[in-house]
């Protein structure tokens, strides 16, 4: 069942998502956390870093990231390895040996097979954090992805490449492929927290919640998950037709 938590301000949505993570780690210090990247998550990681500065520990968590660009060395400033170090891992006490992110610098098929095996070994993710692409993608599972897609190499759609171009230097080419955790692994997480903020996500959110559950909008699959909370600010929720009874003001 999908629970929608619609909050007036962006900061409220970020705080609510950060609190779910802190509560889970407090209750289960060795939880497997599924982590996401993107602009939406930057203030959320800032909240978690602030919690750590106030004494909260992530020392025993294991983390698995959703995805990585093919062809980017971990040290590339736009790799998701760099993103995670910059926004989270360099500032908290997650043990380096417990941090897992697909490898972008090796043969992509090998990277996908290795990551898939790792996810099998770790078992279901306890809490999967998810952003939503403006086209409804989750991880890098683009529109057209079936419900049970494995962890694999994917080709990014043109709109995703242009949406993510803002992070790259002018003239620098944005990677065309990625290794992503598949929809099957994402949906097998024990709990999912999806976060959407800002008006650029309003259409995707309306498609995900009000449209059919369909491969056209992989985020719509979240409605099939037994324990998913979608946290959104007012701007992201602006095009929702009917607010489910579970929504909170
Ligand atoms: N692979 C990531 C997704 O995991 C993320 O949800 C999406 C939205 O990013 P943003 O938060 O910057 O809008 O961007 C990328 O494509």
C-alpha cells in the first residue's frame, strides 16, 4: 500500500524523509539502506550529516546505492561515488567496507553482474530511499521497464540525459548508459521512502499516483509495494487529482 505524505514546504518533506531513516537506523543499527542520488537528496543528506554531528551514528549500517553512470571513474566529480562521498560518506561514520555502489569504471556487464550478486548476498534492502525522475523513472529504470527488471546495464533516455546535464560542465558529454538496481530489487525492499520536491516533479507524481500502474511510469509500481511512503511537498503534489485518504496536511 502506498501512503502519501504531502507536506506544505520542501523542508518539511526533507525533514520527514530524514526522520524515517534516522528512526530506522535507531531501531536497527545494522540496517541495509538503499540510497539514492540527485538534487532532491542533497538537503536530505545534509540533515543526516547534521544528525551525525549531533551524535547520531551510522557506524553499523550497510548501504547500497541505486545506480552509477557507465564510463565514469569513481573520482570523476559527477560519478555517483563522488556525489555520495561529497554529500554523505565523507561526513558520517559509515564504515567504508559497508558502502556499495555499482562500478562505472569497469566493463558494464561485469559491473551489473557483480552488483546483482552483491544485492543477493546482502538480502532485501531494509529501507530503500528513492527519488523520482521527471519522466517517472526510479533508479535508472526508465519508462518501458517491466515490474521485474533485474539489476542491469541500461541506456538512458534523451530526457534523462538532458535533465542530468545540469550537473555536468558545459560541453562535457553526459553518460548515455548506467548500471542500475532493477525494479525487482527496488520493489523487494522491506520499506520504500520516495521523496519528490518541486514543481518539476508534479507531472511524474500525477502519472505515478493517478494514472494506471504501468511501465510508462515506473514510479507507478510503488503503488504495488506493501510498505511505501511517498513524501512530497506542495509543489510536487500540485497536479494530483484526488488525494488519497492517507495523505497528511
Ligand atoms: N538516477 C537518478 C535518480 O535516482 C533520481 O531520482 C533522479 C532525479 O533526480 P533529481 O533529484 O536531481 O531530480 O535523477 C537521477 O536520474
